[in-house]
C-alpha cells in the first residue's frame, strides 16, 4: 500500500515537472520571437512589430508561421483582421503560404 502511494506521488511529480518544463519552453520561445521582431522594428509596439513581421516577405515563411503561433499564444486581439485575411480554410501549403492550421489556432486563441 505504501509503495503504491509513493509510486503515485512520484508519477504526479513527474507529470507536474513536465508541465512546468513545457510552459517554460513555450514562454521562452514567445519571448525570443518578441525580442527578434522588436530588433527588426524598434519604433513599433511589440504587437505591431509581430503583425508587421508576419506579412514581411523578407522573413522566412517558417519564421512567419512561428510568429503567427506567437500572436496566438499572446492572444493579440488586434491581430484578428490580419490573421483572418490569410486564413482561407484551404489545405496547408507550407512551401508558399502561411500555415492554415496555425492561423486557425491563433484566430481561436485571439477571439
């Protein structure tokens, strides 16, 4: 009985530690993306810089998709018109346009 309790507590600690680690990783990625766009557009607010970077052809499509994810994580409501303008509900084509799945998730988080 005591052994099962110890195993259950240890399992819970492992799950909680994984959850904390994942949140730290997410926060770190969001912070990194925000710092990068602020270096590119220092005269803009963080939200404006993120939105400008999403439409910039000078930034790789892969990175622009990461920025869409960042906008969603930050729940930037003023980005909704921009996100909706790129979301056409078609199949993803990661070679030529923003990820439709990532746009959908970001829109949902921002609403």
